[in-house]
C-alpha cells in the first residue's frame, strides 16, 4: 500500500506517523506499527483497498461526543461550524440558556434540535500554591514500630504532621495508593494497579478501625500475634506476608456484628460510590475464586454486565460486602490523613499520585472493557535513561470511546483520588495529550504516539481539582510535545523540574534563576537512585549489570562524569560547595564518601534559589539512602518497589528514628 495514504489515514485518527525523540531527531514510525495501531482503533488498514475505503469514508457532521470549554469562552467561537441557530444549553439546575450566553462552571447539556451532547464549562485557570516545600516519599517504605511491615495510613498522617510541625513542610507527596490484587501474590509496583478508582486495603492501620476498638483483649492479642513477625525491620519488603496477615485480621473484624450507625455509614458510602463500587467488589470476590486476570476466567464471567456475573455476585454476597467494607474503611483513614496534615499547618497537605494506567486483566479493564484499546500497551520511546524504550504493560484508553462515554470513568477516578487530597500529581502527564502505544509482543522502541483530546481531558482535570480546591502537578518529563509545558501552565497546572535534566540550549546546567516558576522542583525521581547513589554512578553499574545500556559502559561513565562535573562547578561558583570540582570528582572516583552530605545539602540549597513554587525533597535523600526504588526495564531482576527506607549504611530507618534526625534534616529543608 502507499505509505502516503497510510500516513494520512493514521493522522486522521490521531496516530502519529513520526515523532521527535529525546535528542531532537525526527523518527518515522514503521508501517506495520501504524496498521496495528489503526486496527486497535477500529480502523481497517490491512490492505491498500481498505486504506482507501477508510479515507473515502465521510465523517458524519454534527456535534462532537462531548464539548469542553473554559469559563468565558463563547460556544459559537468554539464550535463555529457545528452550532445551529437553535442551539441552547440546559444547565445542571434545569434552567435553559441560549448557546450565546455566558455559562456557569460545571456539567450541562448542549441541545441542538433533536441532538444533544454533554457540555463541561471548566475553570479557566486553577489556583497555584504559594512557595513551599515538602517531602516526597514511598509510603510503603516509611514504616513505624506499630505498622505491619509496610508504611500505612496512620504512618502517613503521623509523618505529614511531624514534618509540618517540626520542619515547616507544606505538603507530603506519596506514591499511588491504587488498589492491588485482593489475594497474594500482590504486585509490588504501585504504578501497575488493578484499579485507579479504588485504593489498596494493605495501607489500612488495623488498630485504628472502629471494629478493633470493640474487640475483647484476647482477640486483640490474637491480631497482635499476626502483626508481630512483620515488625522486625530488615530485608526487602514483603507485601505478600503483610497482606496475608492483614487479610486475616480484616476478615475477623468484618465478621463482627455491625451496629445501626455503622450500617448507615456503609450504606451511604455505597450510595455515593454507585455501581462502580459494586463492580469492583464483585471483581475482587471473583478474583479470589478464579485468579486476578479476568481474561482467564470462565467465558461467561468475562463480561461484567452479564447475567452470569450477577448470579455469581449473589452467591458471593458476603465477599462482595467485605470488599465494599474495605473501601469504606479506607475512605475514612484517607480522610483522616489529609485532615491530620492540614491540622498540623500544611497549606496543601497530602499530594496523591495518579498512575498512568492499570494492568491487563485488571478490575478497571473488566469494568470498562469496551473503553480500552485491544492488543496495545502503554509505554515510552527510548530516552536518555531508558535507552531501549519502555513497555508498562498497561492497555490504553480508546480515545474515541472514552469521549463517547463523556470521560465518565476518567472523571470519577479523579474525583475519588481528590476527595482525600490537597493535591494531585499526574504521573507521565502526557497521558492527557498523547500516549505511546506499543503493539503487544513488539519492542517498546517500535511504538506510535496516539493523540487524545487534550483540551477535554485537561478540562475534566481542572474541574475536578477546582471542586476539591486542590493543586495539580504534572510530571512532564521525557519526550514531550514542544507546547505541552505551556499548555499546563496556562491551566494553572504545575510542571516538574528535575535538576539533573535542567540544562540550557548548550547542554549546560541551568542557573537557578532560569528555572520555571510554575513547577515542582526536585533533584531526582523514584526511577533514579537518590543523590548519593547517583553521584557515585550506581545507576550505570546497575544498568550495565542488568544489560540495559544501549552504548558501552565507558561512554555512559564519561558522559556522567562530564555532566556531574558541570553541576559541581555551578554549585562551587555559587558558593554552595566549598571544595573545587576536581577535588570532589577525584574523591568520587576513588569511592570516597567525604563530600556526599555536602553535595546533598548544596543541591537542595540550589533548589531553594529557583523560583519554583513547590520544592520536593526525597525522604531517601534526607536520610542518606543510596538505593533506587525502581529500575525501569526490570521486574524481578531488581527488588523494585521493595526497598525499605534506610540510611547510607543500609540500616533501616523507622518513622520514630526521624525524630532524632531533625537537626540533620534542616540542612536540606531550610
């Protein structure tokens, strides 16, 4: 078939036939990839005749599936060719206004003759926070002596309160708390959940549940015996052991008689969460019987809306009730954590992280099966730190079908996360604009960008954040569209400025004054080693050992030394690092740790000099940890997401131990 025709067809359906890589080079997408992506979009490009037939197919005129505008925009200007003279807007209140009127914020209905479509009037711009700083932390690794081997929601409340009162932190940014498998084995990565709509019960603090308070002493002792073996610090974190013990405890608490007040609370929660909660709890109950991948269930159970599923849910009513109850109790403890943060003086409080997607065969893909593109996984093209590209094993939303659903699953997911948050971090923020689709079985390098309605998704995000009075941060790192940063800023959404990536046009470290204001500034990220590990080149040695380098190790090390030397020179010039760069580099080359703490302090002092509204300080940097939390491109080759918080010598650091480190932490937080 003619490549030109295939490219035109791909572009018509939002599939990019070429893209600009992280080095600024133009890269063409392979024709086979375009054919596969178009097929997932429901477009036949298998033969030249099929391509021509699709190109000849006329688009139906009329209103789009959903219209999103910003407050103050005029509908006739937004839809100049699709808005007839008789168009009117039916407000959520039931009142009707002409389409030319100034419209209030919120969801309405645009009507034109016999046709109608949902209409969202989104905020023009979100509020942006005052300058402040906060810790970024992987909650599961922040353990206390009372937690069951993993950091939990009480630990979160205590950590946020302590950092606000003792150090003046304005927020606490944590990993996604999305739901994982309801039975072991539990996926370690918080970025590969079973649902982004619901939370993971493994984060519950058992002793804080009202049911626990009603237990007689003997039963409390029995639960304490379940927890005791998990409270011995040391070794990799074991989610399976933790969840096995917690599951026993939670099941025993759920079996207790429920009083009238508690029942009314659970009923009200069910009513608020609606059918999605019932569907999720049903998936959990079916998973306990048939396994966590619905694609391997009996055929009659693969359709969430089938009669067979309804019948099975009735037979498993007790387990459906249990999983609904877990989400209700999570709602209470999540609310309590945010309240504790705000009561301690945090102007923002807890900032929750929103993953890019969910795993194949997960609850969300079962509940919203028709809204996902088949045969595709989301990932990222090759970049500086992941030179073979990435395949995250997550199916993408189908752009057209998601729009046809008025973005309801996306909106409800945002509302659920923001209900307990003062802020939201959007992991891989490009998810609202385009995603890198990788045909299943193919190389991540051989993917294709697929476009989403950015204005509509940003409008949904802005509206939900406005309702929650929340700050939004987008992780806009990696291969990003040229105008994307400005689009976020225009909406009042902060970007992310990562120190190691902040360079000018000549590749030199960017001076503090040149950093953007509307951003969360950090030194590193959870996909890189903490500062001490980075300056010693631990990431290069690790990637070399795992076979993840795309060029010789010597080239990687030379490039790393050059860039690190540039940063040390800038720190020295700004009188943040007393020792000359060549002296520090020599010490690092010899494996000496002489300057480690000075470098950590200097880099964070540098961050404080930037105009960035928010400054994120990794808790691992504050305690001296060297190990990274996650090495992209690996699963079990490295203990991803299982590294407990520890100091430079690898000794576990518990929440209570932080109290003794206040003075040391002031060097990086002040």
